[in-house]
């Protein structure tokens, strides 16, 4: 279920990123739970092929950000990122190549022919195999189709680094982020913003809302307090905490961000996914894909991804 890099693959010489870009049949934004979808395929005149939009990473660029940039450059549409769809590995003249893929909803934009892509077609996912030129793209598309309707995205964030509890004389819930924590919060703003959350929630300790405050400020979101997702209340009644999290995940069909603590997140993820020992480093994120109230995909992003 977890979308991580496959083990045993050779170290790539070329790294690229892309997406299965989808929209509703009418071209308007589709709710993850319904509506007929179509996906974008692009024609590259240099190779005379049809493929999923993708491209190589710029120097120092992360795959997730590269996928958004490349999809935008090739299709003209903003990509709202969703769950990971794994990787494709194959050989090119430069050596071994890996392409990281995501499911992504098409946001605002329009296509204009350019030197790299001279045609874009919106096609039914079930019939796209006929047009695609490469089996590796068909395999990625098959992963997209197996998910069913694109899952609703919930971003479960562990708060960034706070100041030392041993040097803090006040109430622990009022212990703020450290300078490093504020840097991590700014980095999280850049990463989480690629998923375009429309609702924001945080456990009571100050360091939790502070971690997603830069994101909330930029997107104009109000951060709602969630006591049941803080360590103190959660461990008094874990079932109630889980039920509240599922309630947040089952609300309106929009991406959601929830910031909680290291004593809560591993238990939540374990109970939702069956993951034996879920990672939960400070300033990390679990991107959980929900369909009909169940997690169908769980991707872990470390603090610097």
C-alpha cells in the first residue's frame, strides 16, 4: 500500500517525474468519489510517440515538484498532486532511468502546442492503452485504474522541530517551534501546497498549528483545533481519536491537512493501513488516499522530500 522506492533497483543515471493527469469528462473539476474521468496523453514530435506527461528533474529539484513543473510545461494545466503511482525503470542512451509518477487532478490552464509537445488528447482511461506508445506507461496507467476513483487526499503531518522541553519553563503545549522548526515549516509549505489542501486541522500543542501556519497563511485557510488528535486526549480514548480522524477524512471531497504529534501518528497509520512500524519523523508527512472511508494508498514523505 505504501508508495516507496522499490528495493533492489540500480542507481539511476537519469531521474524524471510525471503524472497521470485527470479531469472530469466535461473538463470541470471532478470530485474524487464520482463522475466519469478522462486523462491527458501528450504527443512528442521529437520521438513521434504518445506518452504520459513527464520530464527530467532540474538540478536540486525534488521529484514531486518536478512532476508539477513538467506536467504544467507539457500540458498547460496546473497539477494538483495526489497519491504516488510508483516508478518506471528502463534504459536510455545515458544509462538507467527512473521516472516517478503520481495521480494528479488537472487544475486551471489550457494547452498550447510547443516545441516539446505538439498535441494533447483527453482520453478515457480504459481505452488509453491503444494510443500509448510504451508498455511502461500502460503499467503506470493500470496502477491508476486499479485505484478506482481518484482517492481523496489527507495529509497527516508530524509537527516540525520544537525547542528543547528541558529548557522550556512554561506549559509543554505552549512550547514553540525552534528556528530549525520554522525552516521546516517553510519547506513543508512548499511541499504540502502541491496537494492544494482546502481544509486545515491541528492538535492543540502550539508547535502543531505553527507547523502548518505558513501553508495556511498562503492558501487563506483557518486552522481548526482538534483536541482528540493530540497525545493527551488521544491516548485516553484512541478509538475516539481514530473516529474523529475518519470523520475529517470523510468530509467534503477536498484535500485536507492535519498536523499531529509523534505519539499519535504511528498508531493512527498502523490502524488505518496495517503498517507494522510506521515512520513518523518530525516535519514528515503521510499522504493517505481514501476511497469510501478506507485507505487505499499510503505514501510517506520525509522532512526533505
